[in-house]
């Protein structure tokens, strides 16, 4: 019951945190709070207005048992024109003192980490964002889920 209440609270915060600048937000939960290296997660976002740049964050939900200081991922962006871009990101989730960054409730932590700021996309239509683990282990225990947030950027170009 306690875990259900915590999950409900976190989900409510997750939904409320959407702002008017958020154009896409989705989240994928992993079975048994563990991310297997072969499990790529794809998010599909239809972007109808690309006249302004975007900020893109990766959201990570993890348990306090996660043993590493970071999460290394590769993000592939496939455009409506079929162009593919792959970038590797080292997402730091621990402070230098070993404590976890982000918001924690009990043994569950949520953190949004920026991967692109002021990214200008050129085509309207369906974009596919695929996130894959690049960690040097087969299984990442303690990773409960991963998400993607796309917002209109307020960055000056």
C-alpha cells in the first residue's frame, strides 16, 4: 500500500510539472526496477511547429539501491525526413558527496536532465527518440523508468 501511495504521489507531481511550454512528455516503466542493456525505449512525438527551438530532457526514476553515479545513454533522433542523429550522453545523477540529485521520496528519486538546449529542428511531423543504455553492464538494477520531455526553448539564439 505504501508503494502505491508513493507511486501515486510521484505520478501526480510528474503530471503537474507539465507547463504550457511542454510540447511532449512521456515515461516508460521498467519491469522489476531494472533496465536491461538490450531494452531500447522509443518515444514518438509529433511536432507541428518547429519555428522555435526546443529544450529536451531525459527523465530518470531510480531507487536508492542504484549503484552508479551516472547513467550513460545514446539518444537517436529520427526526423520525419528519415535523417538519424545519434548522441551519447553521460547523465550524472549523484552529487560529489555520493548523495542523489533530483527529488526523492522514500527510496525513489526523480530527476530531469537536460540533453539539448535550444535545439532547432527543421521538419514538422513525427520524430522518434530512442534511448539506449551504454553502461558497461548488462543489467542496471534500481532504474525504474526513463522518460522524455520536450519543451519550447526560452534560450536566446
